[in-house]
C-alpha cells in the first residue's frame, strides 16, 4: 500500500451493497463522499441501515459489491482496515460494544497504547482527553459500573484519545441528559474533525452538522425535507418566564 495520501475526499463509497447472511440487501448500490471539514448528519428510520453503513466503512462488515476509498486509498484487505481504524474513530451505538477495560483510564489509554505510544504518552493523552470532556474524576471508575450516559461520554474519550481525523458517531446522544447534551454539542463544535453523526434528533444535528442526509431504499441522499422552524414546547414551570440554554 502506498504511504502517500490524498486529502479529498476523505471517505468515498462507490456502488456499495451489503446484505446480512440470508437477508435482502440493507445497502444497495450506495455511493457517498465525505470531504475534509464536512460535518454530515444522518437521520433515517430505525432499521434503514445507518449502523450497517458505519460498520461497512470500518471494515466490521464486508461488502459484497462496490469500492471503498479512504484518504484516496483503495481499502480491500483487513490490513487496509486496520489502517482505517487508526484514522477514523467510530462511536458505537451501544457503549457496551466499545468499553472493555477494567477502569476508565485503562480504556481511554488502550487506543494510544495499541497505536504504539509509550505508557507515559498514552496516559498523558488520556488524561488530557478526560479533562477536556470534564471526566478527570472518572479515571479510576470501574467501567462496567458506569451509567448509560457516563459510558457514552467515556466511549467518546476512548475515540478522541486516538486523535482521529474523522469521527463516525452512532447516536451519541443516547442516554444523555440535557446538560450533557449541551456539553457534547460544545465539544463537537470545538474540535477540528470531519464527521458523520447519526441521530434521530434533528435539533441536535442542526446544532452540530452542516448537511443532513437520509437513507432510502438502501441508498443515501441529501434530506431535502429538513427545514428550520419554530414550535411550541412543554415542560414543568413553563409558565414562569425563563430562557433556554
Ligand atoms: N446481525 C444482523 N443480522 C441480520 N440482520 C441484521 C443484523 N444487524 C442488523 N440487521 C438488520 O439490518 C437492518 C439495518 O440495521 P441497522 O442496525 O443498520 O439499522 P439502523 O438504521 O442503524 O437502525 P436504528 O435506528 O434502530 O439503530 C435492519 O433491518 C436490521 O434488522
Ligand atoms: Mg443503528
């Protein structure tokens, strides 16, 4: 594999098809490109293939047809995908698929150690990322005892510690309370990465991505039905004058 990389587009999928064994195709002749600096939101119904698409990009599922190029390289073998996984950070839909080490610090340091950093460097990066996410006090917490929302944030830390150039975030809001949601939007908007974000929450996607795509009949297309609008909302003490953050 040539070591030179082209920067544009970062991810290019051409004519991708994928079927789970014995099932009809989930992705059908799908083509998609993510360019440097782009932030794409992906909003599509349950079961439409969003998670499948991310797993195909990361090589966790092997396509039956089509071509994958990442940073201009043709990606075919498992060795190619090992390289991809150093460049692209995938936040799994289910945090339990992401976390496996006994403590939070071990989990966050695993990626950098695996990429060849020294223990000292890995711990330095991990502490920096945990601090950036406001999770410094979590270092020694037992990973499997964290709450769902805490696991989601720690999962994000395990990805950011690998200093990826691209983020694929599969429902990052899952389990997050409103304050943490606002924090996550701040974090995403303050880091300089290209990303694709899956969410069913259109307001969240409008806050942290530039373009919204949808999946339809196994293909991907720009969602032209999305438009910004105001709406009535309800919550406790709504009759008292207040401001939304
Ligand atoms: N391991 C599997 N074996 C067989 N079918 C699967 C498997 N995983 C997913 N599917 C099917 O593939 C389709 C797409 O699933 P996928 O998880 O990609 O959807 P999604 O768009 O991410 O949905 P959600 O919004 O619920 O997360 C669904 O019909 C699902 O039932
Ligand atoms: Mg999914």
